[in-house]
């Protein structure tokens, strides 16, 4: 039986066109997450409108981050709201 509440973290991330991310999680699942709604709605994510910044997505050990960790997205949110590939 699969555990749906087990801890998830991002093991790989790649920026795609349209402000989307291709993500791989610790359980092997891959998801596509659309960052555009966050970028458009929340001022915190406004710097990501610059494609040069968005494309420099990094991992901090648990999730994706930008600008030395000043912007990140919870891995649970990425997993739950991302679309399976």
C-alpha cells in the first residue's frame, strides 16, 4: 500500500518554457509545475519574471530555490499541484 503522506523532497529540477519546472522527487515521481500563477499573484515571486533568474533554479536539499534561497516553494506544494509526466 502506497503512503500518500510520506515526506517528499525535490531531487532534480529543470526550468522549462512558460515558467514551468520539470521536477523529480525522492520517490521517483516526476511532475511538471507551472510557476506562472505564483509569479503573477505574489510579489515575492516577481523577480522570477526575469527568465535569466527563473532559469537559474537551484536545489537547497529539499526544494527548489532562487536567489540564494530568498525565493523557494514548498516541496509538498510542488508535488501536490504538479502534473505527473
